[in-house]
């Protein structure tokens, strides 16, 4: 080899060694230069393998999330059925006299204890001191947003009593079933969710089926029998009765507030997932930046300190306890557990389990889907109530059950079809 050629080769080797040293010093590989020793076909094949692996990982994560969503929705449906049957047996058959607010307060304590236990198991370093520091310095100090749903649920429980005093149970239940539509409306407003006309038709059919079941399942007392068999002009005259109109207004208000509370909780709960996606997108855009290593450290630190579903459950339980405890003490005059039996403890535990399942269902699906699952529980509750407590199960109730089942199935199919259309680039 000639001298100029040998000198050029040595210079090139020195340049390559210098680039490798700079790459190791900066903590990231030099994206601007490529190693000429690696063939282009091999680099392309490596990039394709990495993209395929990433796509498979994303598909596996999506499948796992769908399976978890289905599991929690089914569990929420079963829990709602068990809770309704237990309350009917305690109040309707055994006629137990106990404070409903104390039950609500007790289930919040149970939910708080379970959420703290799950948070302890999820922590990287399991220590009671670390858990205490996290709860008091991270969870409690940022619990202000959870005061909103806690106060909303309190108002919903309080205004239901004066509403039931002015309207019969069938009308109140029929209005309460509009929560499905109210939740969808607030999901569009607060979450900017796109709900197509197809889904609106399905939700409306679901509300009609649930209303038919509730109306026909109402107890036979003279007031309801009189109102059901009124002429059309007598129904109109009821609307001009200020007491009756105020009861209808309160029923509508508690329905709207219930839908707002569900969507607001979903918005707060899913902020972390949205922020994580934005952080991951920022990492991809800043790969070529010299400060990408330091920014990655900062973003990983911030994401690790974000609040998860158990932290949010702790916050909501603490806010609810602060609200319900004074009300319970005032209502019972200090005798909180008067009239309690083992069945009441079971009811409180089912309430706590329901709150946890609702949070997990909302996290992996949506508040609208969770409300649809609760409506599906009404069918199972109606059938089990007929078997266990000899409650009515006539033709209109069976028709309503069929409408609910078809609506739930149609809602699932609508979600699958619209997901495929959106992935294909169509606007639905």
C-alpha cells in the first residue's frame, strides 16, 4: 500500500475511535453518523425487526387492557347485583333499621384500608415509613380535586330523599335511569369523547328497556296504582303541582350530578395515562437533542411520582370520610352501629368493593361503559329477585330485559365497529 493510502487509513481509524469516545462520554450513540462497516440491508432489517417487536408489544398491551376491562366490568355487574339483593333483603324483608350514612362512611373506611394495602404492595421499596411519607406528602396534599366527586355524591344521596317524598318510586327510578345519557353528555363535554349517532340510539334503547323494567317492578301501593292508571290530562295536571314538580326536578338534578361525578372522576383518573403518552412522545421527538439524556431522567422521575388508581381511591375515600363522619354522628347521636347485623357489614363491604371495581372499570374502559354494565346488572337483579323474593316477572318486564340485553350487545358491537373505522381513518 502506498504511503498516502496508509496515512488515509490511519486517519480514518483515529477518527472512528474519537467518535466512539465522544459517544460514550455523552451517554448516547451518535445518530448523525452511521458505521460504514454495517451493510445497509442489515440496518434496514434491524429497523424492521425493532418496529415489528414494538408493534407486537403494543398489541399485547392493548389485548391485556381489553381483557382487564372485560373482567372488571363483569365483576362490577355481579357486585351491583349482589349489593341490590342484599339491600332488598335487609330493608324489604328483614326490615332492619340502620343508618344509611353510617354504611356509606364504613364502606369508605374499608375502601381506604384496601387501597392503602394495594399501594403498599405496589411500591418498589416496601416500608411503612415510605408508605406514610407517600400518603401524607403526595396523596393528601394533592387530594383537593377529589373533593368535587365526594361532594357531588353527597348531594346525590341527600336530594334523593326529598325527591322520593314528592314522587313515587317508579317515576324516580325512571328518571334515575337517564344517568346513562347524562354520563354520555358529560363525557362529550369534559373528555371530548366522540359518540356517534349509532351509539346514541343504542343508549336510548337501553334507557327505555331499563325504564320499562323499573316501572313494572315498582311495588303495588295505592299512590302508584292511581298514577299509573291516570288519564293523560291528569298526568299533565300533576306537573302543575309545585310539590310534584319539585320532586321531578330533584330527581333530574341527582341524575345529572351522578353522571357528572362519574365523568369527572374518569377525567382525574386518566390524567396520568395522558401525561405518560405525552412524555413518551416527547422522548421520541427529542432523541437527536444533546440534552435528551437529562430530559429522559427528569421525565422518568416525574412519571414515577404520578398518582395511580390506588392513590386516587385513597384521596376519594379520605374526602368522603371527612364529609360522611359528621353527618353520621349527628344522625345517630353517637350511636353509630345501632341496628347493625352481619348482613349490614356485608352490605358495607359490597359497597366498598363496588367503589374499587368502578374505579378500575373506568380506568380500563370508560364511565359510559361502566354505566352500561350497571344497567345490565338490573336484568340479573330482576331475575334473581323473582327467584329469591318472588318479585314480579311479567311480560313487560321480560320485554324490558330483552331490550337491555340487546342494547348491551349492540353497544359492544358498536364500539368494535367504530374502533376499526377510526383506525382505518374514517370519521364516525
